[in-house]
């Protein structure tokens, strides 16, 4: 009976994992509402969870358990009970408001409308913007609620990450009308289910932390294991571009002066140098072109467009696209318009749904070509701050300026670029050009007000732009890490190499400390520039993941020296992914929904968990590689030691992962009015948690005590981590795709 319960419980969990993984791919093809109604809110899906809970609970309590283990499993039951209660008793919908008008209509999720026992009147809807830009920083709705029976009136205000609670009913900012005279609020009434769920979350938080400190817990026992006390040892050692003739542009000194000017781009005011480097990298893949700086390249496209249209600066990465469209690896703008727009058919197919490699590559180049074309309209050149109504905004020379703009100021804005054109293009007077650029800088400082970045930020950004720290680091870390790793594998197989142990350990440790200091400096620069914790997008979280790996390696390597090659290789890999992947390294303001202190906690904890899980993956790879030789007894001992090390990382990783999911649920509740919405990334995080939790049940699943089977399982489980971090962001649809 007990064995049957165990098989049913783990079998149902395996089915749930399979169903949830499949649903995320179905969502990409059939839409969110399809999987919500057909799977996540279906009776059979709820039955699966109920079956897992009932059979798992009976099996769990059929044997003697520790108090912390009981707390953990009771927390999971409470979370499931809260979710069930919410689905049965809660009421969710939207309320649409128009300024000055009263409404008592609630539109439910089903589409039905009901009357509320009170009326809501919109007093004002406003958008706060990042200083000096037109990028929204927050959406704010101010309203009043009047009870129908008592006539009592209550003032309310909601914004992103700021909920208004009214007698157990919660209102959230959802959307607004284009004329800025209306706002839509999410209405959430869950008086029973949510408290139960939150009790479950808090118990889960306590239990996960308890598992790490309980004297009789598996983690504390691992720390005392004689195999781990003994440990292992580390035994290892540690393009010039052709400068061909290019099109005409400004001299280097004038271009450098232009680079120091400020420009409003992508929601923040930054140096022209930053925009130029981003422009050149997107086109050419490098921050320079044939010996010309990024500032010279962008200035060339602005002021010498006809010549630069013939420059082979647009990199065509996709080999098949080059063959089918008859393009070179580096093509000019005119090459794409030789016989009509040759990318047109591929781009049209892409937006109709045909997203093959060729179509994706064509759409990517089409975006870059559109970026060049936008220069002709001056849309990029928001370099002139103007104050109107107590607010500073930046304009380009062709924008319609506020009516209150001073006539002299307006004249300067209209003719500044004409003067640059005359001085730099016709007269070729470098000195006069530099002086004119200086006058424009003085204008920016005079009228830019608080939107002008501080000198500290500008110096930090200049340093960040000119020190490609992450490129240096991934090459160094990967090189040293792979050498160390290969040497460690050789030692584990042959047992030779003791003489070099101390030297290589010292060299590797020094390299690790230098890399950690450099990466910390890089992250600190981004923090200084953006004025926020750099965890707002995929690129920044990948840097944070590499930093966490290095920190954990520094902490652990004093006791387990063989972890040094793991840490160096992993950090190099994560930095490599950040450099060559689809992640955007631009520093931009956060979207309003991300502007929450819970973001830093949620992402930091999750990144630390992933860093620890990556070590379990490398332990698995190492064990599987060294299990190939014929000396089974010796390599069984090594695989078993690596299994214990892997479990040593698994305990805190699982605790951090659970806590990270818990914090994310609170954040989601304050942002969208629900703590769990079956978003693909949420689903894959839950799959991670379930799969790695299974790995700790080696008493119930004896095969997990066999080193090779355990390590193979951990390697497969790590693929779901990659799916959570990369797949959910870039290949699946969902609210987390902004990362």
C-alpha cells in the first residue's frame, strides 16, 4: 500500500510537470486564453493537483518525520488549498472610469457585468515621466468611492506597484484611455483564498530556511560528511582590423567633442558617445569601423549620408540570407536597394507568421535599416532641452516646440545643425566646428536643468563605454576555467599532478579574485549610470548570475578547492552568453511595472539559486566524464563525492528558489492583483522547483542514491533551468518576455 501511494504521488507529479511544460508551448501557438481555460482552469488539471496532494500527504505521514519537514509539506498543502479556495470564492474583473463620471459597473472575467454596492468617480489620471524624457515612469489614477447606503466617501489612489485596499477589495492600475481622460482598474475580491495562500507562503519561507539550519536536517549532515571534509584538489595551470579608406566624416577631435554632448534616447538623457556606440555595434558588430570611432560613424551617417550609404558596414550574420539575397557578410545600405528592397518579401513573410531563420534575420536587418532611415528625419537628434510648464523635455531640430519657447532659443534650435553642416561639411573648419559644438553643450547645461546627468554619472558612463570589461572577462574566465577543468579531469582519471597543485591553486585563485573585482566594478558603473540596481533586463541578470557564481566560488573554494575551475568556467560561460546572445546591453529606465524594490530581492535570490544549480550541473558533467574509464571502484568514489557536493549546493539552491518564487508572487500581487497567473516563466520556475525537490527524496527513490543515475538526473534537470531563463524570455509568449 505504501509503495503504491509513493508510485502514484510521484507519478502524478511527473504528469503535472509534463502537462505544464507542454502548455507553455501550446500557449505560444494558440494564445494565453486557450491554455488558461483548456488546461490551467480545467477540472482535470485541478484533479491532478488534488491527487498529488492527497496521495503525497498520506504517503508522507505514513512514516516518522521531523518538524521542519512537516512544516514544509503543510505549507505546500496550504498554498494548494488557498489556490482552490480562490478559484471557488474570488471575484475578479475590471472597472472603467471616465473623468468626472460615476460608475458602479464591474465587468467580470467571464464578460458578464454586475453592479457594485458603491460608485466610483475618476478625479484625475496622470502619467509621470522620467526627467527630461517622454518615457513613462508611473501611471497614477486618483478617484473617490461613495457607498450607496451610507453615502460615505473615501478617496483612493492607485499606480503601478501601489494597490488601494477598500474593505477587502483591492484595486490595481491596469490601463488608460488614449485621451488621458479615462482609466481602467482591476478589481480583485478574494477575502478567503488569499489569506490562506499567504499563510502557506510564509510557512514555506520559514520551512525552507529551517531546512538549512535544522541540526538533524540533510544539509547539516552533509556538512559533517567525512568525504566533504577531506575534499579534492585543483591541479592545473593556468584582431587587428584592416584600416581601409572609408567615407568622409568629422575629424577625430570634433567627433570626440560631439560625443560629449547629451542626447535623449530610449527614455534617458545620455552622452552622444553612448548612442553612437550602440548605433555602430548594431550595424557592424563592433564599436569601431575601419579605424573610425563610433562618433565618427554616426556623424558620417548624419552629415555625409550619400557617401556612407555605400559603406559595407551592415553585418549580415545569417549565411542562408546572404545566399538567397546575394549579399556579402558586410553590405552597404545601397546593396539592399539595388533592385527594389530585397528584404521586403522576407520581412513581409515574417510579420505574417513565417518565422524561419532567414525571415528572422531579414527582420533584424530591416530594423537596423529603419534605424538609419530615421536619422534623415532627425528623430534621433533630441539634443535641445526646452522648459515648458515647469517640465523639461528634449527636442530635435524639426520638432514642434512649445508656444512658450523663447524666440532666441527657438532660433538656435532651428539653425544649430545647419551651422554644424556649414562649418563641418562645407568649410571643413575643425576648430570652428569644435567651438560650435561647445556652444551647444553650454546650451544643454543652461536649459537642461535636473535632466542633465551629474558629472559623476557622465564620467562613469564614459569609463563604461571605453572599457569593454565583460568582453575581456568572458575570454579570460573561459580560457582559465577550461584549462583548469581539463587538468582536473586528467588528475581525477590518472591521479597524477600533485606537484603543481599549490601553484595552480594560487594562480587560479588570484585570477578569480581579479575577475570578481573587475565584474563588481562593471556592475557598480551600470548602477551609477542608471541610478538603480542593475537587475532590470536579461543582460543585467546574466551579469548578476556570473557575479553570484564567482562570489559562491570564492566562499566555497577555501574548503573545496576543486570548485575553482567550475566557478571560472561557469562565470565565463554566463558572460559569453551576455555578449553574444540576443540580450540588449543598453542602459534604459525601468518599465513602470518593474519599478519596485521587490524586483531586486526577487531577481537577486533567483539568480543566486540558479548559480548554485549550475554547480550541481557541472558536478554532474564531471562525474559522468570521469565514470567512463574502467577503474570503476576509484571513479565510483569520486562520483559519490561529487554527488555529496552536488547535494550540498542543492539544499540552499532549492531554498532560495522557493523564496524567490514566494517574493515574486508578492510582487505580482501588488502589480497585477494576482500572485499566480500561469505565465510561462512562472510555470517553468515551478517545474524547476518540483524537479529539484524530487532529487532530495533519495530515501523514497533509492535510484537517486546511485551516483551515475543521480548526476544524469541533475544534468537533465538543469535543462529546465535554461528553459526558464532563456526559453521563457525569448521563445515563449508571456509577461516576463520584457526581460
